[in-house]
């Protein structure tokens, strides 16, 4: 009788395990994005701006001062190109005006990164740029990707600082040598529709 119960238990567990595998395969099916609320040209320019920001973040992680300055210059150009697309937001003049305001502030702060020789001061400007781009994404409701808003409480002598990432993995641009993985995801911006 015990052998029958043990066999029945194994069969039950095997049957349950088989169902879980099928469910996992079904969940792995890629989802298709719905049409964007923005034009293709807007999405292309805004996506390029975000990619340029992520490269700047990576240069802060690598602590490559020359590349930080070069990427900040590239990002200034990409912000200007994205700002041209804000014209399509004129249906809501407050959104368009706010987006342009962020673009001007971001460019100004990036110029500080280019001209500032001290890496820690550059990081402070990068923190400001990060917060402004975070607000810009939420303002225009960019809907082509997920952007992660991440935070390290120990940055700037425990004052804390935010940055953005295209991955939920933590790679801290403020303390890369001491605490590369220090931080947490505080928010994920995801306006995509499936």
C-alpha cells in the first residue's frame, strides 16, 4: 500500500511539473507593442537622446573623463534634436512648453559637465541631468521603452542621488569603484501599450 502511495505521489509531482513548464513557455511569448502616441521621427530622436544619456552614464561608471566630456557634447546635440519633435506636442501647449523648458535646462547642465574639470562636480551635474530627463520622459510620456529610475543613498556623502538606466540591474555611476552595485530601482517608467 505504501509503495502505491509513493508512486502516486511521484506521478502527481511529475504531472504538476509538466504543467508549470508549459505555462512558462506560454508566458515567454514576446508581446507586440501597440502604435505609439508619437510619430516615428519623435520616437527616433527621443530614443537616440536616451541612448546618448545611457552612454554618458556608462562613461561615469568607467570614470573616463575625456569620454564623459565628449558624450556630454553628443547629448547636447541629441537633446536639441529631440526638442524639435516637441512641436508635435502642441495639442497640449503646457506639455510642449514644459518639455522645451526641460530641454533648455538639460543642455545648460550638460555644458557644465563639459566645462567642469572635477569629476565629482560633473557627477553633481549628472544628477541634475538625470532628474530632468526623468521628468521629461514623464512629461512627454515616451512609450517605446522602459526606463528605470535608480537611487543610491550613499552618493555624495550619504545625501543620495538618482540616475536612469535601461536595465533594472544596478550599476552605480556615483560610486563605481567602491559600490558599483549599491542602489535600488525606485521607479520604472513604462508608457508602452501592448
